[in-house]
């Protein structure tokens, strides 16, 4: 397998996944440093609810779209129509549940104002609906440049709007930030529809076999993503239930730095899932093994500088970003530094499994990780608060990596020695290009 073929588009892929970092920097300077801690904590909770639903909808309807439309000789019309239908139904049902539970949420999470904010979650889901759908479609065809511009509308547009509203002295609450995100997500959806217009082969009544195909795959991929979402989102909800939104604000001021790992995992997904799908459909398992080993090693080495920064210089990082606020974030960065050694394995392994079409195994993996993650958070958060949330997050990530490898080796005979042996490919890659 010529790994360089995928790295050739990696520049645009890396640029695209750097956009959340740009968003995060704007988020730090324009939001976290400005909003009162309780307002910031409330927005975190609303944003997490939105992201959980979006992630579940993506797993259920859009991962099947990415999987099947990236295969050779794929018939886009049926898959696109079926995915659009199931995605719409999922988002509609989730929106109704959020509205129904909004009143109780304020009590459970120790924040009465959260109940009003939750009523805007359906609007955020509607605004992002076509953005998420077209991103999956563009990614399946390796149209990475178009993916970048679609993402840029939101990830650059939202901080810009925050800056404008701040200059007009009209930005001081979580509600303001929710409305700004609705505008930027809507604009991103319009951009995605424009770039994917030639691929939007939609039928009002999708073929029954296409709906069944998406359903059979999506119901299992949903289980896998549930575990991932709870591993990365449940900490804020459990922390708020025990301590309130202020401690959620402190914790998430440190968790902003974890977006570096999230960006790396998303870059991997952009290439590994469709590549694994294509290689498995061709029966090229030696190439798939090589792709998996190289991806794990390259990503781990690329993240090592992050570990050094988090371990050695957390005080400097927190002071530079927050100017004296959120000092409690410093020890959390040291805890998060260990993610370097588990994120590559978990991210690449789960995407290879999905590319192999092993949605059922991914579902079983998801249930296992979900139980372990909730246990980690419930054990660590009550006695240790924010530090316990960080420890639980890392523990959940370790469990995810271990369980993922146990399943992956059934199909791709990985070993630590084989992964480390790929260091010679790094030397070859550098020699050929420099």
C-alpha cells in the first residue's frame, strides 16, 4: 500500500482538522476569558448535549453513508436517500426528547437556567443537519478541500461573530453564544450543499434494500460511537450533577487542550475509514495491515510533543491562555498528557473495524466501553472532583484502546513489535521527500 498516496491529501486533511484548533483559540480568548464561569459552564453542558446527539446521528446514518459510498462501484442514489431519511428521523426524535426533558435537566445538573438553553438544541441540530450530511458525502469521495471550506465557514465564522458581537457589547451570556453557533452552523450547511450538489441524488422514497443496508450497519455502529461519546462527554454531565456548572467550567478550561487529540483522531477517520473500506472490498489485507501499523506509529510520534508540553509546561500554557484564571486546570493537563499513548490505537483501530464492515463487533465493543467508562467516572468524580474527572477520562481511553486491540487482532494481526518496526518507513518517507 502506498501510504504517501493518502498523505498527499493529508495537507488539506490536516488543515481541516486544524480548524477546531483555530476555533478553540478563539473560544479561549473570546469566550472562556470573557464569560462568567457559570455562563461558560452552562454553554458547555448545552454544547455537549448537541454534540452527543450529532455524534449519535452520525454513527447511525452518516457512518453507513461514508462506508458504502466510498466502496468501488457504489450506487449513490439509494444510499444517499436512505441515509438522509434515517438521519432526519433520528434528529427529529432526539429533538423531541430534549424538549421533553429540558425542565428536569436544570434540576439534575444544578443549573436552573440550563432548562431554557436546552430548548435551543433542536435549532442547533436543524442548523447543522446538512452540514454533517454533506461532510460525510464529501469525505467518502476524498474531496478533502471541499470538506475544509465547509468546516471553515463554521469554525472560523463562529469566533468572528463572537468578536463582532463583543465589539458591539452584545455578548455576555451562554444564550448569545448558542445563537451565534446557530448562525454559523446554518451557513456551513449551505456551503456543504453547494459543494456536494452533484452528489445529492435524493429520492423521496428510498429503495427498501438501501434503507435496510443503512439500518443494519448503523444500528451497530451506533453502539460503538455511544461508548466514544460517553468517554468524552459524560464526564461534564456527571461532574455537574455532583458539583455544579462552575466546576464544569474549570474542568473544560483544561479539556479545551484535549482538542489536539480529537483533531488527530478526526484526521485519522477522514482517511483510515474509507481506505480500510476500499482495501477490504478489494481483499488487500496485507496493505490494510501496513496502513494500520503505519498510522498508529506516525500518529503516536506526532503527538509526543504534546505530552512534553502538558507534562512540563502546564503552568505556562494555562497562564498564556487564561491570564490568571482557571489555575485548577494545570494538574489536569498533566493527567491528560497520557492520552498520547492510547488515542492513536483506539482511533485507528475503531475506524479499521468499521471499514472492515464489522459493525456488530463495534457495537459489542461500544457496550463494553460504555459500562467501563461510566464506572470510571462514577468512581473517580465524587471523591476527587475535577481531578477525578480527568483521571476517569484517561482511564476510559485506556480501556477503549485495550478492548479495541483485542477485537482488531482477529482481522489484522497487529503487535507492538510490528508497529515499532514501521520506523523504517518514516526514514524512507523522509528520505524520498527531502
